[in-house]
């Protein structure tokens, strides 16, 4: 079963999570590296439609389904965003530290390494069943902003 296979991949001590959209045909193509070319829907649907698509699995094996309201979803998103910012802060600290090991400004940016990071993110995204377009755009944005940041550190810092 997909869930059991994915569980060891998650590092969070409390929660592992996966989307059920992968197993059903509905929406599955939106997880690919290229989004499908389909006409925009003109539906006006009574909400909520469909059935909850987020499944949280406590490591004790309990499955809980979410969500019952937009409020509940936004609280979860805010919580995740806070964690993302914390991780990005840590990442930026290491990017800054890397500058100490670069002797010239031209060696700050290593395009081949950047390509590798984005490609690995795309592969891992596919592996864990997350939308590849989100992984690609996110990691491109992280690198596109980290390189100028590291160059700025190099230009403005003096041993
Ligand atoms: C499993 O963990 C969840 C929270 O992570 C808790 O709500 C639930 O009661 C636990 N179930 C058991 C059987 O311990
Ligand atoms: C990152 O920069 C590359 C090269 O300039 C560009 O092709 C790409 O669209 C940028 N991506 C994002 C998310 O900013």
C-alpha cells in the first residue's frame, strides 16, 4: 500500500502525510512535470464538492481525514508556512556560510550545482508524489534568490 511505502520517507516526528489524489484518476495529471492543457472549467459547484483529499497519518498508524472548512485549511497552511520560513532561514544561513569557502566572486555561483539541486528536487517530488511543477518552481526561486544573496554577502563582507 502506498501509504506504508511512503511513511519511512517522512522525517516529522508527529505526522506523515500524503495526498490521495495520486490514486484516483481525478486530478492525477496535475502532479506531472508539465500541467495538462485542458479548457478552463465553467462549473459553478455547490461546496464542498468531492471528498476530503488530505490524509494525515500519525506515526501510531491512525489515519485522519481533512478538511471540513477553509478555515481549517488556512490554519494548516499558516502552520506549514511558518515551518517553511524557519527552514529557509536555516538554508540561508548555510548559503551565507558557503561564501566563506569561495575565494573569488565568480566562484560563488555554480550553475551546474544549481541545476543538480533543481533536478534532485523534481525527482524527489515525483518519488513522494507531490506536484512536480511546485517543486521545480520553488527550488528555482530558492536558487534564483540565494545566488544574488550569496554574491551580496561576498561583495559586502571583508575578512
Ligand atoms: C495517535 O496519535 C494521534 C495524534 O497524533 C492521536 O490523536 C490518537 O489518539 C493516537 N491514537 C492512538 C491509538 O494512540
Ligand atoms: C530562475 O531563473 C532562471 C534563469 O534566469 C529562469 O529561467 C527561471 O524562470 C527562474 N525561476 C523562477 C521561479 O524564478
